[in-house]
C-alpha cells in the first residue's frame, strides 16, 4: 500500500476517552426530553459533529429541533463532557503515538479529523501533550466544515492541510459507520475500520471498507 495522508478520527480511534462523549450526549438529550434515549437511535449519530447529533436526536425523538433547544442541549453536553474529562482525562490508545510517529517518519502526513468542536478537540490535544502541527500535521474539527460526517468535507480539508491533491493517496480511518461513510464519500482509496471504539467488529463489517484492524497502531504495517 502507498498513501500520503492518514486522516484519522479522534475519540475511539486515536484517543481513549472511555465513551465519555456519548455518555454526555446521551445524558444531555435525556435530561432535556425527560426520558431515555434509545441506544440504537444514539448509535446512528456516532461520528457526526456533536451539535449535528443533538439536532438529529431531537428531530428523531420529537419530530422537531428548534435552534434554541439545540443550543441548550449542546451547552449541557459541553458542560457534562468537560466535567467527565476533568475527572478521567483522555489518553492515547495503546501504540497510537508510536504509530503516528512511524507514519510521519515514512513520509505520511497525519491529520486528525473529529466531530468535536475545536475548543474541545484542542483541550484533548493539550491533555495528551500532542500538538498540531507537531505531533500530527494538522487538526480538522466540525467547526471547519459546512457539514460533518458522513459528508466528506473534513477529509477534503485534511487533504488541503497536508497538500495532498489526490484521493487515491488518502487513507481514512475511524471506529464508527459514519467515519467509514465519510471516507467512502470522499473517494479515499483506503477506508480503514478499527475496533477500538464503541462499534463492534460485526457491526463495522456491515459497512463498506477496505481494511478492518484492531487498532490504528497497525497502520504502519500496511505500508
């Protein structure tokens, strides 16, 4: 395999955060509705921008998502997630820091792309003692694009940051069906599913991909 850019998701793919993001999302939406969020409905919105997920969940569960309600729930989500990360800070998944270094040493640009807001994403990088550029070549967040996953725009933005002009030279990796859909929609030559996140391998296997790995730590071996 040859690729010039590895566009990697954050939570569940490169970063271990114990499922805090979806717990916070679940709790914030449930608190607003006054009833639990069905697990299958929540799962459909994994991998998207969290504001988009709030709007989508409210629409699915109530038939409407007024902007004021989205703002309220998203603010509650942010507070809950910040508290969760203060209690149990995110950390790199095993072997990922080394894999990123190996990819970059081989001439591959590594750009993180995430459904987090930039504020949250940068706070996570600070907690990891990672820099962008530095540890990685760039960071793309949901704030940077007109639509989050499964739209392809974050991967296209990663290509811009890495100065990679052909999708035939791009590898996109993630742990959710929406991550894989974004890679497919971007036309990335390699769409890699990893099982370090919340989606079981059997579920990921139902969504088209080129490779299924236990971890991003296995990416250098593909070279």
